C-alpha cells in the first residue's frame, strides 16, 4: 500500500469540511473519489497533499506520516498533484512549462520522465512545443498540467477533477492516456463527478458526500449498486 488515509478531519477556518475520511491506494492502482460539487473531493486531495492541513487523523505515504508536513516535503517524497484549476505558466512555452518541473525524488528507481516521453504520451503537446501556455485550450492545458506533474517523477499522482469542463472527445482522449499511465505502472488517485469517465478508467471507487465517505468498493460493485449512485452521484 502506497497511501493510507485514516479518520481525517479537515476545517476551513471554523467550518468542519471532512468528517473522518479514510481511503487507501495500492501501488499500480487507479482509484477514484466520486462525489457531487461541494462533497469534499478537493478538500480531501488538498489535505493529502498538505495544501489544506488536516486537523486530525493520519496520512501515511510509503509508510511515513505526512500529516503536518508542508506540501514541498510531500512532493519531494514522491507525490505529484494536478490541481483542478491547472495553474500552468501562461507566459512560458509548452516545453518550458515541462522543463521547469524536472525533479527526481530521492530513491526514485523508475525510468525518469523527459520532455520526449511526455510528448509520446501526449502527441498533441509536441505539435504545440513552442506555443505559450496561455494560448492553449482547456484540454491542452490539462494535458500540459499532467505532463508537468510527470516531469517530477511522482510515485503517486493526485488528479483533482481532471475532466471538469472539457469536451467529450478530450475527455475520452485523456481517459485513454491515463490508462496508458497505468500500464506504465503509475499509481493514480483522482477525484471526479463524471461517473462515466471514472468508471471507465478506475478499478476502485470511494464515494464522498457532505465530507464523509459513504461507499467503498470495486468499480463493478459500484456499477451494480443503483442505490448508492442515485443517492450520492446523480445530479
């Protein structure tokens, strides 16, 4: 197991947002955290990454406690985060956006990511090599954000709502690329409200509602559970 979150409670000021959230991810897995807008998905991801520090509970990454650690420490240990607002550098080219993120965590044993490897995964980015990030479409920016995160050679990738606001064709393409990452041995935890997308690429699901995990199981079990899907996931 690469990530184990237990009984995490998180606050924004005096507002209690997460109530005892627990989840786990094994190496090589694609796990999704499903829920409606405002259910607590982004707060969970930010708590794991240390961006919104958990008030209590434990967050074990590769057996080490990360609760209370700053985000840069967690990143150096091998966790990569793709935020829902992308945050690419608009005045840098696609290549510069990738090169600025080069990092090899201490003890990393896999094949290091390079610009060329990212371009193999996202051929469209290669065609946009010299284009400024600010002129890319939403889908292109999302590919660039994922590629930039890969350049840090993470052992675990956190994707926060990766297909929000993207066109159906872009959603399909991004799903195929995430599956390619799984075949390469990458480990991914992503949050999402697009049920169709999530059930196409994930193998394990958690459902969150009002800051609490309401369901845990395989994707196949979730597909067969009409009650959970209707109660917590239908818009």
